[in-house]
C-alpha cells in the first residue's frame, strides 16, 4: 500500500508500471510505495508500462520483502522504532 503524500499530484501524474513475478506493480508521483489495486483504480488514469522489472530492482525488492517478513513480529511486539531498526539491520547484511 502506497502512502499518499499529495493526492492532487497522484491523480494528475501518470503511473509507472512494471511486471514483477507475473503481477503488474505501479507507482506514481505524489505517493511513496507500490499502489494497491484500489489505489491504481483511483490514481492511474494513465499507465506507462515499462515491461519486466530489472534484475537489480527485483533483487532489491526481494531483499526488502524478506526483511519485512523477518521483522514484522518486532513491530507487533515492540513497536515502530524497533521495526525500522530491524529492517535496517537486515538490509545492511548481505
């Protein structure tokens, strides 16, 4: 779910979309993160399809998703600050 920082910009900007593991993922100016299906309907009046995601970006996204999976329990148990600390530690590790 993307965080909408500026709804006017999000609605007036085209979405940039990639194929990622058989799914289309999109984002747009005015938002931080990948849009949900519902957000796509609301903000993506125009889509710019870029095809397959690059191997480097796919690797980064997979690393982030793995760190989120590992750290999600920290958030539930210890709160926001510990969650971001956990993510930081796991993303720095290679």
